[in-house]
C-alpha cells in the first residue's frame, strides 16, 4: 500500500494535461529542446492529454491505455510525428486468470499493440516492448524499481539514440 498514489481529490485529466503542457513549455524555454516525456500507469492518461509541440518522444511504461485509433488525441500525435515506445513487464500475457488485473493488463497490451500497428501505418513510429521477450524478466508494474532497472534504462536509451534523441 505504500506504493499507492494517495487520493488527493478529483482526477481531472484535462487540468493535469494543461499543467504538464506548461511544464514542458518551460523545459523547452530553459533547454531549447523538446522533452522526452516518460509516463507510467495512470499517468499515461495525462500524457495523452498533453500538448504535443514540446514533446520529442514518449516512453510509456505500462500506461493504462493508448489513445483510441482515429480519436482527436491519436490524430494530434500522428500529425506531430512523435515517436513512442510502450513497455510491459512480466505476467501480462501469462498471468494467472484468477487475478482480476490479468485480464485488464492483457487488454491494455492488446490495445497498445493495435495503436502501434495503426500509428505506424499512418506514418508514426510506435514500438511495443514486452520485457520478457527481450530477455529481461522479473519485472512488475514498477519496473523502474526492479533489480534490472539499469538494463531497462539501457534499452530505453538505445531506443532514444536510434531516433536521434
């Protein structure tokens, strides 16, 4: 329970998206560069609401969902040509059926794969990575806290470098 996000009031994804858009604008003003935007879990919802003009790439770590294909959010990312990579840890496709979250995360992975297929067909650049397929196992939803987080960071860095970032 110590890892849970505390309830601090209503979850207003539009307000959060505007706030993060302002933060990314400040980052660009301070650095002269667009930001690599890393989202995680429920925070992925905010990532899809954030304005695109100051985003160089999105690294979505088990984001909860991807924008619906054909939606306004989908179209804004296609138009901005923002490269994206989605990361998933262990037990997504082979998790126990008696755990309710197994079906949820399977559906999220399927949706992200469908998003990537369409995004790439529409001229975008999206990759979905299941860490066990890359030989990196032992990763929970909080993969950045796992013992092999350095290997995951190297994978992300390699992907970013391959896109000139």
